[in-house]
């Protein structure tokens, strides 16, 4: 089976390509940089420009499944112009894929899987959110996810089965949030953020990529939370990191107002609390390798 991936050069995309190759699946990937186009036989790159709604039609040749991971990083200060870029990069990517498929006389695509985020859920330290939770959060992140998922749902109008994965905090030593969380703890100046009681629904990078492959193999339709079975509070996460590294936590918690002053609106990424259930994907038969944060951090932080 051949899979077309957007965002293949990012943290999740690289792991996904690695796992697909191990399974003997062919990969086409889309890139906005012609310098990143490679042809390695089972992995082949193609140029696209979502902002201009351009995609190389050859990228669809022989493709059975599409996995969409494209989108500008949210880990940059949220100026008004960059917030617009975050949203447009997500909707433009999906609209360009859809337009590219519609422009073909025929294609072999049978399934589409699109990334999303748990940021759609409200901020709460008490509620547990499932895919059936009908309430939606307020603010920029929730609005972005709503636009993202609305653009993805357009594939259903083409008669294509669609899966949507609401991804939580991705834990990896190769990038993302974990190295930044670990850095002050290694230096002996780590501390929980805000109240420390905010829930962080996390997932190990390897499990996330495996879950995506499971979804395309099983042709799972609808929304699935891509999180591990056991969310933790920010305080628990910080304590586990410190314990594994053998470092003390002696500083007081970092006040919310300090984080807001330093990061502006982007501090919501550090302070928002979403306790999210992974029961639906587990009921489909997906098996997690990393069920709890202790397992995940031991794997990622020990030699």
C-alpha cells in the first residue's frame, strides 16, 4: 500500500515514515521546499504550495491513503499575523489536497486521515472529555481546531472515508515540548507551571505513529483522541522527570502571571487543562506500548 503524507518532515511525520517503511509500505510526501524532494524508491517527494493551492498531481499516483499532518507550528509567539498563519496553513493544506483530488480524472485514494488537536476541548481540571463530548472550548486554540476539522470534513462530501485524530502532548526526545520541559529540570531549576494541577493528556511519539497506521489499516472513520490511557497533571509530569533524572524540585511553582507575561496568549499551551479519554481507540483494538507516563519517560530520558 502507498501512503501520501503531508508534514512528513516534521516530528510526527518522520516517525510515521520510519514505521511505514518498516511495514513495507510506500510513501509519497509533499514538501514546500524543492530542496527536500528526494526519490529513495519506497519514499518519494513531491512539491506543493498550499498557500497558492498548488499540488503536483503525480503525488497521487498509486496512493491508497492520505495522512495529513501539515500546519505551521503553534510553538511561536502568537502575534495577530502568526495566528492567521497557523489557521490558514491548516485549512489551506486540506483544501489543496481536496482540490488536487477533484482535478484528477481518476484516483485510487480510499481513505483520508487528518491530524487535529485536543485543544478543541474546554479548559477544566475536573471534566473527562471523550469524542462524544459536545461542548467546545473558547479561544484561539479551540477556534483553530474547529476550522481544521471543518476543512477535513469536506473529504466526506467526496465520498471518502475520513478519520480525524485529536492529538495531545506528544512526548519525544527528538523534539516537541519534552526537551523544553526537561531543560530546566536538568539544570536544577525545574518547577511545576501555574497551579500544577492542569491535566496534560500526552502520548509517546511511537504510539502516535503506530495509532495512525492502525487507523489507516482498519479504515477507522470519525474522531479519535490520540492520547495515552493515563493523563497526568503538570505537577506529576514535572515530578516524574525530576525523579528519573535524579534532580531536586526545590523552587516554588511558576505563577501563571509570569508565564502570561513571558509568552503572552501562547501561555495557554502551558496552562490549559484537558483530561482526555483514549477509550474509543482502545475499544477498536489499538494496543498502547506506553500506557503511563513513567514508562514513556523512562524510555525517553534514560540512556
